[in-house]
C-alpha cells in the first residue's frame, strides 16, 4: 500500500510540514483504487495538519488512490494543482479553497469535465459543487458571543481577531458574532481586527488594541492560528491569570486542537469551538465516493448527527456538529457546552 502524490511547488523549498501534506500525511490509500485528488489548503496550523493526517486514513477505507497537493493558502497554487490532477486522470476532487470567489473559474472547468468536487470547510461564493462539508460557521460566532457575553455580564470590551473576510468562514463568524452582540449584549464594545488568518498580524493588532484599551476583558480568535501570540502577549502584560482574578481576560477560540484543550485544562484559556477535523476528512471522501457513484444528495437529517441544508439551487451543505468546549460543560444562554475531557472530541484522540 502506498500513496502516490504530487506537489505544484519546488520540493526543496518546502518545510517538513508541507512535505508531510504532499505525501498524504503518512497514511495509506488503496493502490489500484479509484484515483482522486485532494488539495490541502495549508499545513502551517495544527488544525489543518490534523486534517492532513486523517485524509489518507479514510481514503484507504473508501478504496481511493490519492493524488495530494498543498496550495499553501494561495488560490493560484490551487488552480495549478487542479490542472495537474486533471492531467493525472482523477475521478473527483476534494478541496478547501480559502478564497471562495477566486476559485469559481476552476470549479467551472471541473464541472465542464464532469469531475465532481467536494468542498471542505469553505463554500464557493458562486457555482456548484457536489457537497460542501463544513460546520455552521455562523454558529461559531454565535457560540463565542454567548460565551463572552455571559462571562462579562453584558458589559465591557472585547477584541475579535477575524480571519480573512475574502473567505465565507471569516465573514460568517464575524457577522454572527457582531449580530449576536448587538442583539443580546449591547453593553459590550467589539473591536474587530482583520488578520487574514495570519498569526503575526493578529498579535500586532491585539497589542495595539490592548495598549489603547487596557480594560479589554475578552478575546475571540476565529481560529487557533492566533493562539500562541495571544497567550504570549497576555502573559507579557500579566493578564494571563486565573478566571477568578479581576485581571483575567476571557479567551474563546475556534478549532478544538489538542493544544487548546490543554490550555483550557490549565486555565490559560476559557473555551473553544471544536471543528471536526476528522469528520471533515471522513465525510468529504464519503461524499466524493457517492458523487462518483452517481448518487444524488438530498437535504435533511443525516445518519451521523448533522443536517444537510440546501444553500442555493444545486448546492448542498452538510453542517457537521461543532460543540462549544469549556472546563465545566456549562450552558451560556441557549448555548450548551461539552467538558474539555469529553472523549468524543477529536482533539482528545490518541490516534
């Protein structure tokens, strides 16, 4: 058993992590099986590295032979990678385009060649794919808002470290967080900071906000990309203190990576929303298998605890569960949470 993979960049310039992404993360796929392409969007975060690990595991179960690439958060790389996949004769493609507008011409080309596409984590702004596999990103923003709003008693200042607003995920999380705050916690001031999912930008903007507003009491990170810089900055300012301390700054993130769970246990951050990296891989490949087999998806409840919704004509989205995770499993208004040690969380997996 082996994985045959390809990269659209020069191998000598790659980091070890990117090389792992191009090789399928060390898992197995079915040699001689149906050839499909999977483009990894990046390999510079723990979340996406976990996804890279899971893909070949589930590909083997589905009888796929993988062609993998890593577009490194660049839609031009993704476009080039898809061209190579087409030349390799793939029967379907899984991708996670980070620029959800610029990917449209590539989707149109694949549709013209009758090569089905499953989009993971992001939804194209226009055009169709066979299925979108993601969680409800508006719910991410809502859950973060409910957590911080409750913890702050409806008063104070928070910083939202946004992702890339060219991405549907960045827009959904931002809009939902702002809408929830305006409706439910009007006494809280939100400082929104666009970061393009970049850790250095997030740290710099948070530092500027804390300097101008030393009374900030909450931080919402739209992804774990900002985790290390946020904690380091709060520690430097003597704000990384237990929740019972009046100086405590409440921190909620998105992803549910093992490090976030560890930090919640240690009391260094307060909550995260667990994106299912394992289920993204599992169901993206399952839907690709269904597409190649000619099955037609329908909206409604699934057999794996999620709901398929019709976004627009010809576009379905399987919205996987993504729970709020806290130390004690408390509820925050209508939003429940699970305890950080819950073994159903992929971040607690030993595999």
